C-alpha cells in the first residue's frame, strides 16, 4: 500500500516536472496560471538541482525521479 502511494506520488511529480519543461518552451511568464501551477510545486527541486548542476537540471530531476520509482518498485 505504501509503495503504491509512493510510486504514484513520484510519477505525479515527474509529470509535473515534464509539464513545466514542455510549457517553458512557450512561456515563462509567472502571471500565466498554467505555468504558475507547475512552477510552485516543482521549484524546490529545481532550486536544489540548480545548486548542484548549473546546466541540465531538468534532466537530472527526471532521472532522479525515474531512479527513485525503480527503487520503490524493486524494494517493495
């Protein structure tokens, strides 16, 4: 039960990051409702990865989330 909830949470967050990355091709205006909806929950992860990796932080976030989802599935 816990592993399923954790798996869905990580998958949802991964889709948020992918949505933000896709939407950033069209707009980065913080006044846009859809961009702001994706910006607010994903910004803490972006801030953390910007400190670690100045470039390609979106790819690093997605790879980390994929690794965590794989670890959750294999662990439980």
